């Protein structure tokens, strides 16, 4: 029998009942969530960067909870987010000190 004509075995992965994949995190989604955070403060002037970062964190956590394939990287992503937050805080302090 010619190997090219041999019946191919299919890998039969069991169908997992899971939630649909989380939508992609886009700047538009982050912007919309940041605006919701702003409105939750009563529209009071605040720190737009903090609102943006909080919105991004919340959306990423939602994706991580819904995506089992990135659960193993969740700790790394949280560490990266924490580092980014510390860098942003240091940048704000330097900016405030220079004014």
C-alpha cells in the first residue's frame, strides 16, 4: 500500500465545554474601561495614566481567567505589570519634581 494513500489518523481531542474566548485587548477597549473608571469617580479630575493602567490590568486579568493556555504565564504577566506600574510611578515622581 502506498503511504501517501494510507488513511490518516485524526487526533480526536475531546470537546471541552468552555467559555468563548475573551475578546482581544485593544486600545479602544482599554480607553472605554478607563472612561468607566473615570465616571465611577464621579467624573472628578484624576490621574488618566492610573485609570488607563487599571483598565489594562482589569482586562488582562479577565483574559487570563478565561484563557487556560496563558495561566502558566499569568504570574510573569502580573510581575511585568507590577514593574510597569513602578516605572510609571517613578516617572510621575520625576515629572512632579522637575515642575
